[in-house]
C-alpha cells in the first residue's frame, strides 16, 4: 500500500490508473521489502527508476479511431 501511495502522490505517471495497470516482475512482497530498504538507505534512489526496474509498464493504448464515410443515426450504427 505504501509503494502505491508514494507512486500516486509523486505523480510518477500522467494519470492515476497507469501504476494500477503495471504488473510486478517479481514477487510483490520482495518488491516491497526492496523498496523499503532502498528508499530509506540509498541516496541515489529514484522512485521512477525503481518502478521501471521492478514492474512491467502497460503498453500504450492503440488508437482505433476511424472516420465514418456515411452519416448514420446511433440506432443505424448499432
């Protein structure tokens, strides 16, 4: 919980959903133990780098927008 709160409070990502969508690369308990150890003891610790090193970031969403060539009502479209 503290890691999640720290990432959200430091605005590591542009939105608040991105970190929730990240998948851990290792056992989450081990990541939390490492976070507690490094965040307190390492002077060159950066939370952003820690997240990148320990989590798989979600892929960028694909843009599936397309232009309609004909005008249709919503009912017709459905």
